[in-house]
């Protein structure tokens, strides 16, 4: 009996892990349950012995992807140098070309938003990265910079993956890497917006 339960748990985890890769790589909508189960040597009917529905699997696969990504960032970060290294790793051709094992935010989480199915697990990943960046920046008010870094990383990765032209894709990654690292290296006062010097209302030409 114990052996059967252990084996079921192992099979369950195999399905979650494979789904996590496929959802990030191919998309949630494009990943069918039958091909997924077949790739693991399992039957389509056996799926429902493990999950209530595909949505249930999506939630568990997203949890797996987020936990995996959080573990990587915890190992990497010790200070600002770690943030620069993370930026280089995140905006690398290797990460672009291997979405199945990468950060879930650019692909899987973006698709959940398009499906009008946002997840609190996504929020957890966003908050984790923002807090990690806050700690790495070691400045008095890190939140604006952290938000800019995260938005730039995720947005640039989405654009680079969608670009048909390989040179354009590489250029997006390179320019974003350089400018994000330049931005975080500047003293806090040098990155304050100049908007405070603008009039409260700017007249528009009719």
C-alpha cells in the first residue's frame, strides 16, 4: 500500500514537472493533456487520478516553476554585483532560447493574464523578485529602481522571444542589459525624474 502511494506521488510530481516545462515553452493553451501524458508513458484517462482539471494542473505547474525560480535567485544574490550577474543571466540568449526552464513571468504568467486568469502565485513571484532587488540595491528608497529593473527584464525577454529577426532579438537583450545596469549604478539622486520641474498642467496644441 505504501509503495503504491509513493509511486502515485512520484508520478504526480513527474506530470507537474513536465507540464511546468511545456506550459512555459509551448504555452498553456497549446499544451494538450493527451500528448503530455503520452510523453510520460501514461494514459490520458490516468490524468484525472491526479488532477481535478487542467486548471488544477496549471496552478500546480506554476507553483513548481515559481518555487524553482525563487530557489535560483536565493542562491545567486549576495549584493549589487549579484544583481548585475542576474541581469546578465536573465537577458541572455540562453534564457531566451530555453523558456521551458526559465522564469515563468514572460511566458506562462503573461498568458494567464491574457486568459483573464491571473494567479496569486504570479504575484508571489513578482513580490519575491522586487524584494530581492530591493535588498541587493542597498539604497534608501529602492522600490522605484526595483520595479523598473523587473519591468525591463520581463518586457525585454518577451520582445526578444517574439522578434523574427535574430539580430533584432540580440539587440533588444544587449541594449536592455547595458541600460538597466547603467541605471542601477547611478546614485539615487541622479535617477530622480525631472518631472518636478514641469508645470502642473501642460497646454496641448489643438
